[in-house]
């Protein structure tokens, strides 16, 4: 079952965070078990708040990725650019479809 982790965070340094996401994507590109898709959302009512939706093929693959030391280093770098704490929400994907 597909799995999505939602990371809710605030920052004034999104450009720097995007660079870290880009570097991580280049390192993990094509690696089995890594993230398969990322969506970044900006809160229209709070200009410093963002939601990153990180998709994996399964919960188990997400947890293996989470245990990877490189993922830990990336999370530390991202955390240093955040205002306050990040909030993580773990979701099983039950349904996805195009509505148009």
C-alpha cells in the first residue's frame, strides 16, 4: 500500500530548503526504497508555512528510508532552517484519482 508522510513546517528560508531537497533527490534518484514523489504546498493564509508530501511505495520502505543515516543528516539540515518544530503525519494512501 502506498504511503505518504506529510511534513508541516515553517521557514523564511525556503530557497535553502529546496536546495537540500534537490541534493537529496539527486542522491536517492533511482535508489530502491526511497521516496517516489514529492509535493510541496504553501499555506496561502500563513506565508511562512509549508507542507511537504513525501510518497513511498510502502510504509516499510519509508521506515527503512527514515533509518538511513543520510536521511537523518538531511533532516538535521532542514530542521536548522525551520521556525519552530516540524510536525510529521504518517498516512496510508487509500485512494487517489483524477477528477477532471
